[in-house]
């Protein structure tokens, strides 16, 4: 992908299990130290249940420079919106770009 088409900034985050002081381990997210240039293209939307409520979801195709450590276990923050990574891969097998399908508004995995 032409680097000039990557006009958005996204932050890559990883899950961290914390402690709530009562024996629970809530899931929180921390930045992986990677604020990267990306192409973010809206695809289609849908609906998902989150905490017993029906929420609108939106899928995106997000392209960043290739990073072999990014997996669907991570998420992206884009303009204050968390994007759960559903799929990711090197489509041309040249390790140039990492193309991901990400979703906003859905429950976290």
C-alpha cells in the first residue's frame, strides 16, 4: 500500500489482567508503545448484544505497516474508539502491510 494512503493514527493495545482487590481479575488494556500510521476504511455494520443491550457494530479494514507480533488478541484505539481485531494477515506475503478486520461496538473477546 502506498504510505501516503495511511493518514490515520491508531494505537495498538494489549490485554492485561488486573486485580480488583476482591479476588477478581478484570481485563484492562495498555498501550504497546505503538502509535502507528494506518488506513482505516469502514466496511459494513451490524448489531451485537453487550451487557444485555443491543448495540450497533461497525466493521473496518485497517492497514498498517507489517508487525508480526500483532494478533487478534490485541485491539486498536482509533479516534477514541476501541476496535477489536477479528482477523489479521499479510495478504501479499511480502511483509509490507498487515491488513486487519476490526470491529467497534462489539463485546471484547
